C-alpha cells in the first residue's frame, strides 16, 4: 500500500515538472512573454497531476471491487 502511494506521489512530481517545463517553454517560444508562460505551464502541470491522481485512484478502486467480487464468489463455492 505504501509502495503504491509512494509511486503515485513520485509519478505526480515527475508529471508536474515535465508538463510545466514543456508547456512553459512552448508558450514562451510562441508568445515571448515569460510571466504568462510560467503561469500557463504551472496551471497545465497541476491539471496533469490531478488527472494522474484521478486515474490512479480509479484504478485502485477497480482493483478493490474486483477483489471483493472474487472473495464473495469463493464464499459461495464452499
């Protein structure tokens, strides 16, 4: 459980840094405005992190419901 949480946090940090840098550089190249590029990059990075967290949470909830289904099915076989 802790390993999954730690891996999700590490993935979120990497996604935040990578998306923020790429979007910031792209907006800076396109507009030439440094302040605007950083702001848009940070917003896009945060949205990407929230997406990663939501997908991770959804995957875990699906695993739990599948495990519960298997346990209940095993109980009926006995």
